[in-house]
C-alpha cells in the first residue's frame, strides 16, 4: 500500500478517502443497530465521558475491554436507547462476527504494515454514535494516555460511517503535535482508575485543523497526536468506527485500564 509517510511523520495523521466500501459501512451500521436493539439497559444507564471520572470506578467500564458494552451520552435524558448511546466498546472486533470480518480485511493489515507495524495487535474497538443534538464533546487528548506501550505504539484507525464535518463534530487535530511528549496516563491502581500527569507541557499553539471526512474515509491517528471533537449540535448523526492497534513488540503494562485476562489479543489473521 502506498502511503504518504512523509505527511504522516510531519502531521501525525493521514486522511484516506474511500477506505471502507459503502457496503461495509452499511454492514457496520446495520450490525450496530441490531446490537442496540438487543441491548436491555436495565435500571442503570452507565455514562462514559473522558471528563467525568465517575465511571472509572464502575466495573462495567473496567471489564469492557474484553466485552461488548454500551455507554450513554451525558446529556441523554428521555431519548430512546438508540438515540441516547455515546458508544459501544471495546472488543467488538473479537466478539462480533461482522466487526471481526470488516476489521480484519487485507487492506487493514496492509495499512498497518505500511505504517511500520511488525506485530500488529487489535487492542480496542469502539462504535461511536455522536448523536444528533446531544453528541458530547471529546476534549483534547492523546490516545497513548489511555492505551500505553513502551515504546508508544498505539495507533488509531478512525472510520467515518456518516459524513463528518464541522457541523456534526468531526475530528480536530493539532498537526505535528505528536512530536511532543505524552502529557497524561489513565491507569489502574488496584481497582481504581487514576489520571496521572507525566508532563505539564501545554498543547502546541498551532491552529487546530478540522479533519472533515466523507463516509468511508479512514483517518490514521498517531498515538501521541493531540485530537478532539466538538459536540454535535446538528440534527445529523456522526457515527464512526474506531480501532486501536498496538505492536506486540512493545510492552503493554498491566496498569493499562484495558486488560484481556480471558482471551488473548489477536492481529489481523
Ligand atoms: Fe482519541
């Protein structure tokens, strides 16, 4: 696969238009809708927010690394479940046959090897809803804060399943910001999750760019790239599928929040 690796080194991201076929976008959206209709939230709606650490003590979240679990929008009130979810995570790619098949296509493996992965492992998958009107903001962060290896190898494949633009909360990034240090780590201490500051260097004051992406576009995100997304105040949804890879050559510590004690991580095979 031909990639503009010079641009990736310079910017910390790559935007690959038409990476996922319309049929595969349809299949992921239909499968997510089926999972949602089979989901019974019961009396407790578990909220996930990167700002609110209240979820951190929640076992439901803590054990979701090896499961398919559902997380609600902070601003959800009386919406039906299908319009109230923030995301589904975090092992769709291993536990659901449709997500497994689409995540492990040859051109995904080819992309990972073109990026320099020697032993790619599919660590985390998320179906992101960014619902009309209530889709929450995701603040500036580096993915290596949440998924940490030594050396850092985490890389995101973020795929637009709806057209994503400034109106419905597309990705925003600070080009070149991946050359700065990792600022924080979110990690396990016993049963608790803590956010630790490693380096207080502020984000670079380069102007943020909007990574507008038409349906089927895959955005590669370097694990140290500062990125964010605005709330979705539009009437359109902004669904996306995000897959995070690490390299099996690097060390993945037991203090990462995402642990998979029951079944091992797999690559593309
Ligand atoms: Fe992220």
